[in-house]
C-alpha cells in the first residue's frame, strides 16, 4: 500500500473503536479518521455494524474506495445490510455518483462523508440514506452538509424508523404476496417489436405463476446492440437491480437465455438470484415430473444446462458422487464437480436408452395390434389432458397452469362396432423451448413417430392464437413430424360467444383461422361438443363405413 508502519498501526487501531448505539460516529473516531487522511493523503473509510464495532477499514486511492466482499453480512430477505459506511473526502468533496449507487445497490444502513479541508481545521459531515418513497426520482435521500461538531443524530431511532418505512413500502407493493414466496422482477432485452416483446413477457409471467413466483415488476429494454456482459446496458442493469431491492424482490428472471459469462457478471453485481427463461422452465419441469421417464429426462436436461455455467462458487455436487476414492489427486473442487456432472449425465443417458427400449417394445405391441394411434399435441395449457379425460373418462391431472402434466398418458377410445383407437397426450410446447429440454424429451416424443393422426389442439380464446399455431408447427418440423396427418382442433369454444360480444375483431380472426386450417371447434369441458371431432376421426380411419353408424359414444 506504500504506507509507513506507524500509519498501518494507526489504521489497525481504528478496529478497537466502539460506537454507542445512539450515535452515528463518535467525535474521537471521526478525529482519528481525519488525522490519518491528512497524514497519508488518501481517503479512509470504515464499515460499522449495528453493535457499533468497526468491521472493515478501507483505504482509498485516486479512483475511489473499493468496498470489500460483504458475504458475512448478506441481505437475504432483509431490506438493509446492517452496516453503516463512513468515509473521508479530501478537499471537502461531497458524495460521488459511485457512492450513491453503492448505497442503493448494497443497501447500507446509512452513508456518511466527512469533508476534510486542507486550508484549516474546518470539518463537515453529510449523510445519505435509502428513500422509502417510490415517488422520488432517486432511490436515496441526501441531506445537506453541516458542521461535524454540531451534527446530532439518534442513530438507533433513525434505523428503526427507516426499516419500518421500507417494510411498509414493500408491503404496499406486494400486499397480495404470501409469506415465503419468491418475488421476481421480469426482464426482457430484445430487438423484437414492442408488441411481440410484451406478448413474450405475458407468457413469462404465466411461467412464473406456474412456478409459484410472484411478479412484482417488469422491465423491457430494446437496445441498439446487446451488452456482452449484462445483456442490457450496465446503467440500466443497475437501475433494475435497485428497483428490485426497493420492492423486496429475491429473484431476477430474464426472458432471453443468458450465457454463463452473463450470469456470472450479473450475479457479481447483485446478491439476488439470477435465472433465465430456460432455467425457469426446467424448474417447472422438475416440479411436475412424476414418472421415472420424466424425472430422468428433467434431471438430464438440468445437468446439461448447469455444466457450462458451473463456476465453483457455492456449488455442492456431493450428492451425485462421494466416498473414498471418489476424487482424483490434484483436482480442484470445480474440476471434481464437473467430472461428477459428466459421469451423472452419462449414467442418465444410459438409463434413458433403456427406458426408450421399453417404450419401443410397448409401441411395437400397439402397432402389431393394428389399432390406429392418435396423439394430442399443442401449446402448453391448450387443454390436452382435459380433452383426453373427456374422450376416455380418465382422470389425468389437469390444472390451469403451464406444463401441468409432463408425462405421456395413453388411453383407449372405443367407437361403435367394437372399434378402438389408442390416444396419447404429450408434453405441451412453448416458444423458445430450451434446446436441452427438446433433446431430452425427444425420447418421450418418440410416441408421435408412430401416430397415425396428430390432433393439434389450439386454445382459440388465447390472443396469441396465430403465433401459437405457428410455434407448434415449427417444433413439429424440428421433430421431423411435419408430414404427419394433422387435424386442427380449436378448444375452449364455449368462450367464443363472449369473445364475439366483447371483441368482434378477435372473433373474426378466429373464424378466418378456423377456415384456413379446416379446424373443428369444441369445448373439452363439454362432452356434448365432441361429437363432430369423433365423427371426423371415424371418417379418417374408416372412410368406407363413416356415417353408417350412430354417432360414437364417449367411453
């Protein structure tokens, strides 16, 4: 540092000082900091905890003061750090922009600058604190400077009042959020038109709801070029993080997939958890998978996602492998974690191959039986499981959530003259489906290869109906299923009359789309509306006999 031993000793003695609970800083401690500042001609800072102990002593340089790692004082769900930050400033300088940004980002109890003048013994102090009010242009409040000798503050009472005000502000913003619920800010950085970006964010909000996350706010930026470190501009990123801290958020969710380097950069900027759309979908899949197939595929997708993002900090992979002989000589923990993940991936891929062979045998039995196979495909939450239940009187789990069911369900549907078809329900599709997930679920989607007919179920009441139809078609092409016979079925037809009354243009759009795709309109919750669908299926499978029987019964 270029300091004399006596100067280092003087700095170390600052750690012995104690500040009473009702004082910001004692006159003696302030005087010692000023003397050291004048002696070494550099700024001096201290971080003091709520008990009045000096936790850190910081020496500045010409660029400023570098705040050390504060992991021993994590924010968690607290609104303040539990540390006050006081530093000196030569030539009577006030707070810099960096100072105030640090105050907002690091959530200090209070920040104070002792203004030191060269020409005489004049000393002034200026304080800044977080602003609980959302009406202000800044997330902080800066007080006017005053003489250090005349400064008076009951610090204990000040902190109590500030915390109450911050908690009240957060409670007002998230009064409907249950205790213990993750609270998130959704972020989109895209060059898409504003309307498309908002549509995608609406879907991200639904994904968050499905994952049990409360959405507090949304931020959309359409930059001229993407920032390689933060995706959005660094200044905008800091604004979003500060806004998240003001609202008491615990999570930042990006609509775009983040690179491993971007995750590390953003995580270094904030203690909030940072995930992207892919990771959110993976989390939902992990919650929803119930069969052995589903669990293996989800874990495989998660590990493939984690591997390139593994940095070693706080990662515990001991559950995957352990015991004597489990680690090689000279390996770092990061290398061990990566090797464990690769070994686990290889094991899961072998398991998946065995499960795939079992599915192949079952499919061959169905093919040998000569029964037509119908697979229901479509966008997530279009009502596929509800339709399967209505057609076959089953009780497959259904709920108004994205990806409510992940596992393939197979049932028999009986027609007149003792004729049957096998009908299967598959995992729902979604835009920007992570490549790792699509790859992992190809094993489950193998069921579609043997289908004689794909029932493409569409939520006709969804405002993004056209985009969803296109997205499903695109995924089917990726799975090399574009040539399969397909029957488009518009579900939730019971909502159309209300739509006709409230939004005539949207109603006309649905009618045009139905004509263009030759769609049949049904309501999966109304069994009587399914007759046209059953008649069309019968006509396709037994064209010579279609229309000769009474309408098929649902069985």
